[in-house]
C-alpha cells in the first residue's frame, strides 16, 4: 500500500503527476527536490543557499513522514556541472551524520527549471 506524503513546508507539485513523498511499508521515498521555496519561487543567491533550500525541502517531507535525515539510507544527487560538486558535498554533508547514506552523484545535461542541483532520498522508518 502507498501513502502520499504532503506538507505545506515544501513546494507542492502543482499540475504535475507526482507526490512530494510516498510511504510504502517502512520505506519513505522523496521526490527530487530543487531550490524552490514552499511558495513555489526559486531561491536566489549562491549555490550554497540553493542547496540549503533543497535540504530544507527534503527535511520537511521526511518530517511529515515521521523520519529525519538520520533515517535516510540512500541519496541521489543530480548536478549539471561537476565543478559545483565540492560545494554540494559540503552543504549536504552538514545535514548528515554517520553512518552516512549510500549515495551517488550524477552529472546530467540539464534539470527542470534550469536549476543546477536536484536531490532525492529514501529513508527507512523503524
């Protein structure tokens, strides 16, 4: 059985066929998050500011599902330019604790809305 995760503290998928998150059994899957604020506007500023917003969105979705970053077992990060990888890693790492989730970072040609970073997560609820 799938249960939709929905919070007003992260951007809502207006007119899009996806959910912010899904709970299936003891697994929580987040949709990929970009640096949209909950009101649907993009965060201006540095790449670090943008990644902090992505992490805030993910945190809000996870919280609504009853878990935290400590429960994340898998992360996927998409970037459009590997030169920003060190900054992505630094900000992302400031939110995570040991044992760190399994993770991959994939460089892609482009992302929705012209953003440079998108992150999704899978968490386990014990």
